[in-house]
C-alpha cells in the first residue's frame, strides 16, 4: 500500500532522516519501521519476560535486593 504524508514538520523529517542514516535504512523503511512500532507494539508473554529477567539477574554480578540498596547504588557515585 502506498500513502503520501502531507505537511510533515521539518524537524520530524530531519529526525527521521538521521535515524534512517544511523540504522542503515532508507527513509521509507525508517518511516514504516517507526509506524509499525507505534501502532503494533510487540506483545511480550509475561512468563517469558520474567524468565529473561531471572536469567539476566543470574548473569549479573550485582545483587541488589531492596529499594534501599538500589537508591544507595544510584547515589554512590554522586557528590
């Protein structure tokens, strides 16, 4: 299907061109990709997501178990 987009703001056009260049896509493919992501988000199975999180946690050297530990880790490098 072919469509024409009218009155596209110049900043949007520039950002799409930049993104296309950065990802090695044509401008048309970048527009299609962006629209697909906007209107057809990927549905992730809850169990699959939890499994991926568990695997990541198992691979991570960090062992943060509580909100207080997270806040301390975030603030550790801050003056």
